[in-house]
């Protein structure tokens, strides 16, 4: 029998790829991870906040060595119109925080280093161009004229996996199920940043916006504070961009000029600009997860969730990588990497916290696309309502119950009730 180059080849050195490499190498499997970027993270874009529940299971001492930026102690959600902002602002102690802001250009190389320390061989600057197959069985990867063979391959190449589409006949995700994001990293001296956002020590702010950033289209804006930089960006559903009067970069420029944001960004210098796809179709739009000799993890499989108040992709990538590693460790013990053996991946996912989460939000992507008013009319409604509430003139003020009734009727009472019902079901 022909000798394989290793037990498992992993395509992609992002969060899913590095996590599975670390766990498989730790279990004693021989692993080769291939990343097309000059270093891990160089091709990645992310808003910048990671929920650390799974990271702390895998690397309990992560806080001592990971290049973390700030612990998220401020959560803000804002609805923006062209000239107003309505914000929900929640502050918590550092002990209660469950997430950190990170810069992928620093975080991914660190995670790759952890995989290398565990024994994985990680090779950067190497793009996988195809999968090798014998019949339906995936037996390795092709890199230019070279070939590498393995008993199993994990595809962790991120959103819109070209290899899965080309070599495994995975369907191309529809525009409705994908979003695209643009992001800038802006430099701001640490003291200025802390003063402007009311932060001390390693406290950080995570801020999500709806309405003006996407000109009322389904999507939103985000801002995360790092040590002495900010991540600022806009994400918009791909199907909505085709009939949008503004391109995504124009949306970002406009967002930066909003009167509530402009003073916070004064003198901030652009250090990095990136654009990336995001799978947002949820549970109903997952890619085929496994087959003979292959598994798919992270964004590549569609494990990403934008629930409006939280954007989660990095922690879900880790959870799916964990389930993929457990499946392959089991397959290695049985010396069985067949489709039947690797189909256990779905069961491991279902047993993890990932599946209930995806199930909980399964209606959300479709419901959001059917409720564009949530991104256009409702920010205006809340701005009008609060303006009436806070405005004081010569006339006696209108009681709150009458204000609510008046604005609800103006927004369309029936539509409002339908959206509230839909929102309750989706969330
Ligand atoms: C603008 C934006 C904001 C976001 N904000 C957040 C956030 O705040 N929090 C959060 O949790 N998630 C966020 N996400 C989602 C998050 O970035 C992803 O869910 C996460 O990065 C998925 O990890 P992954 O390892 O599956 O894929 P990726 O991180 O995309 O990694 C895939 C890797 O594969 C490599 N690769 C691709 N093709 C090949 C090939 N053929 N050969 C070799 N290497 C290859 C790529 O270079 C890349 O390094 C955001 C995403 C975007 C775009």
C-alpha cells in the first residue's frame, strides 16, 4: 500500500484550520496545514471580537500568551439615521466579560504557533489548487505540480470555498446567504482612544450599528476598540448590494462621516483596509459537511451567525474544528476514514453547543431579508419617538402613551406587530 505523506492535511490557516491542526497534532496524528497567505492571518478580515469559551477549553492559559487587545466591557447597539443615533449601552465588569477584541494579523500567527508547538507542520505561502481523488475518495491535495497525500483532508479555506465547489460539487452559496464586509483598522493614540470611549486599562468597547451604515439595506456597521487602533466596518447582504445606490466602500465612507462617529474618529489614521465574504445563511444553508476522506469546518461549512446583537464566526469556527478533530481522532483509531466513518462529524457537531445555537437562529437569515424595514423605517421611528419625548417647547408635552401610539400608527401598526412576532420567533 502506498505510504501517505501524513494522516491529515488541512487547507487554510485561519481559526478553523489552526484549531483543528492543534487538536489533531496534540492527539498524536501527523498533520500538515497549508496556508496561502505569507503568514497566518494575512488574508483574514474580521470585525475583531472573539468569544473565548472554546478557546479557554482548548488552551486554558490563552490569556497569558495570546495577543489579545481589549476585554469587552462595553456593549453598544445603535440605530442610526442620517443625523441621529439611538443607543443601548451596557457596561459590565472585567470579570463578567466573555470576549476580547483581537487583530487577526496578530492572533492567527499566534494560534498557528500553538498548532506548531503541538507538532503540526504549518506551511505558509502555499495555495492548494485542487484535491486529489480516487473515485469519490479524497486522497490528498495538489499544489502546482506537487502532490501531498493524506488519509483525510479538512477544508478550512473560509467563506465561499472554491475547492469544495470545484472538487466536491458543493453548491455555490446564493447571494441571499452571503454577506460581504469591508473593514478599516484605524490608528489612534491610546490615551485619545480611552478618553473618547471612556475606557480604562484593558477595557474595550464592541459597538454594532443598524440603519445609516448600509443605507437601510440588510446589514450593519461595527466598531471595536483595540489597544491603540479601532476596527471599523460595514457588512451588507450580497443580494441587497445589487440594487443599492451605494457601493460597500461608499457605505463605509458615509458611515465614517456620521455626526455621531466623526468626532470619535478625528485624526485616526487608516492602517489596513480589507474586504471579505461572510456566510450568513445559517443552519438551512450549510455546505455538505463530510464525505469519503474529507470534512469541512468553519466558514467553509457555513458556521457563522449574525444575530444582530452578536456577530459570531471565530468561536463557531473553533467549535466546528473541535468536532472535526474528534471525528478524525476516532477515525484514526479505527483506521477508517470512509464516508460512513466521517459522517459521525454531524453527530459530534450536534452534541456540541454549536448546533443548538444554529438551530435557535435558523429562521433569522430569511426573516431579516423579508423585513427590510428593520434597517430603514425602524431607526427613523425610534429617532422620531425619542425626539418627541425629549423635545421641550412652549406647548405642554404629549404623554408617553400617546407618543407611542402616534408613532406606532405612523410606522404601520399591522406591519409593526408582524415584525415583532417575527422578531420573537427568530431570536
Ligand atoms: C468584516 C467581517 C467582520 C467579522 N466580524 C467578526 C467578529 O467580530 N467576530 C467573529 O467571531 N467573527 C467575525 N467575522 C467572521 C469571522 O471572521 C469568520 O467566521 C472566521 O474568520 C472563520 O474562520 P475560518 O478559519 O473558517 O476562515 P478564515 O478565517 O477565512 O480562514 C481561512 C484561511 O484559509 C486560507 N485559504 C483559503 N483558500 C486557500 C487555499 N486554496 N489554499 C491555502 N489556504 C487557503 C485563507 O488565506 C485563510 O487564512 C467577521 C467577518 C468579516 C468578513
